[in-house]
């Protein structure tokens, strides 16, 4: 499932990540992440951002007739986020 662009930004904010930090985790430039969050990014970059967030444990929920799309943050989200960010910075 491909997450809605608004959910990618909402997940970043909910995790307490800056655009620069999510760019590092995603393997894209901060400028590209800015474009992704505006809805103007390349599809490959959108997938990289979504994959990075899912790697932390974010689950994107599909839209249903009774509600719009959503997301679920893992219980240990802060620790996972810090571990993934440290690992990405070492690369």
C-alpha cells in the first residue's frame, strides 16, 4: 500500500524527526524530502521515504469507507527511531 503524502509528513512529525533526519534515513536529499512533502517529489523518492518510515515500524493504514487513511506508530517508536538514525549516519 502506498501511503498518502500527508501521512508521510504526519509520521515524520509524530516521530519527532526533522526533515534532515528523515532525509538521512531515507537516503534522499533534504531538498528532495521537502519536495516529497509538498507532493512534488519523484515517485522513487516517495517510496524511499515510506520505506524508511516503515523500517522504523510505522504502519500505514488504507482508507476505508468509514474513515480516511491513517497510521499506527510502534510502541517503542522513539527508541527505534534513534537506532535507525544512528545506523543511517554510520553509513
